[in-house]
C-alpha cells in the first residue's frame, strides 16, 4: 500500500495542505522548525492514531483553532484499489464543534468507526526518528508502547484485549480511589468484593496480552539480533527478553486457564497492599523488554553508539515483523535520522528499505540526494519538496 496524497487541515503549522506524493521516495528538506516533521507525524498518526511526539491531540491543533483533520489517499499494492484513511480531532470548544468534550474520530473511506480499536491494521507505517533512542534509555512504558503499536498493527484481537484490560484495571483502581477518599478510608468487605469482581475478566485479557507479547518478543529477539550483528560486523550480540509478572515458562507452555488462575490468586492476595498503595501494582501494565549486549545491560553499560545500533535493530525488527504478518511493506518514515546515524548504520537502514514507499526529512538536500543515489536503485524516482514556514513546494531535480 502506498500514499497518493496527504491532506491536512489545522494540523500543527498547516492551516491547509493538499499534497500529491510519489509512490517511491519523497524528501522534505529545509531549515529546522519549518514543518517537515509535522508531515511525517501526520502520516504516522494515521497508522497508530497517536503521535510519536506527544500524547496530547491538542498539541497538534493549529494555534487558535479547535481541531484538526488528517486524510491520506491510498492505493493498494495488490489490486490498485483506491481508498482513504482519516483521523479527526475536535476539542469540543469551537463554535462549529459537534461534540461537547474532546473527541477523536477515525475513518476508512470517510466512514467513521464506532471503536478506534477496529481501525488498527488498515494502514501501516514504521517511523525511524531521533526519539527511537528512548527505546533504550527510557523506562518500561516506552517499550510497552513499542510492543502495543506493533501488535495492534498486525493483530486486531490484541487491541481488543488490551482495551478490555485497561478498562477493567481502571475500574478496579477507581474502586480503590473512591474508598480511600471516604472519611473512614477503610478496606471494608464491600470494597474487597468490588475489587475482586474485576479479577477474573482482568486475568482473562491479561493472559492473552502477555502470551502475544511473549511470542512477539521471541520474534523481535530473532530479527533484532540479526540486524545488530550486521551493524556491528559480528562483534556484538543483542538479546531481547520479555519481562512480565508470571514465569515465562507459563507462557511458553501456554495454558490460558492456568495463567488466569495464577493472576486471580495474586490479585486476591494483594488486595490489602493495592489498597494501601492506592493502585494495582501487579499485571501486564508493568511489563518490559530487557535488552542486553553480550549479557550487559544497555542502559548502564552501552555507549551512545551501541545504544543507537540497538535502537535501529529494534526498529528494523518491527519492519520485518510487519512485512511478515501483512505480506506487504509498510510505509517508511525517516525523520531526520541521517544526521543521527553514521555511514555504517545509514547503509544498514537503506539496505532494508526494499520496495517500500519512503518519506524522508532533512536539512541538506544535496547530502540526501547523494546518499540515496549511492544506495537505492530507485534513486531516479525521488521527489523533492522544500518546506518553509508551513509552505510545501515541489522542486524539480536539476
């Protein structure tokens, strides 16, 4: 699948943009803070319904406005079927708002979905950005997000279970919060019963979430290891291991009922502790991916270059899995990564691109043009767009 055009309305610094793009390589160049990354952000928004830069939809609204719209016109790689995807946000505060509180709507062929969960998997993109280093340097929540985005893109059932689990978890935590807010602040039998009501349905969804995360962690480990050995010329081995709240042996020899029973037993026994702490401390909301080089932890012992290699290997593993699951290449978004990577890592990244549609941002047009000409067979099909103060102009090659 490839993008034919990008339509933005009141998105970031674009009041209105209607841009036709090429199915091969599209390069957006210009000075910093002109709106290049905003274009890639809008594309990624249409695959994950979330930005890779912010968790707030309001941050992506043009100053002074009350919502945004992003629409991509697409063509299927297989049957040349034309379709579209859209993400629309309304903060509920404008004169023309149709809602009373902030609302995000996703559409396929301009038909809105009742549930955002049903949208995932229609359009896939993988983004490579300077922020990727947070996969290594930041806490477990970043790596859980990496897992969630990957799994949601290729498995509809996963996002359903994740949504269900989060709803049950929030309900259990709300019971705790409300009880602690009373004058007595007491853990009564009624509060115990209200908390335990959620244990079995929580455990059922949690078991399925953890099993999928475990299976995909094995694939991530396999693909990331191959890429990292290529980047390091075989001098280092990258290991990725899933960390969760039940022994991995239970997920390897998967018996859903046994996992559910173990989770329910743990939540039953931790009611007092959870009430004291004010939240549910046990479950897949604490999961992590542990990464190491030859047995040494990346966050503490790896150099900046080794961390960049590991982050790139993880993103390439994401690309491999999406290709394997969908039998198609996702759109690739390369956000100012050429300045962040050395020649060897750039070569490794470009060697994996294949026939995917590519969007690149950079400040130096001539450097990128030469870099792609040396690495890509389809370099002759590059489209260049100059970006200045939210104005995008196509520039013909000299």
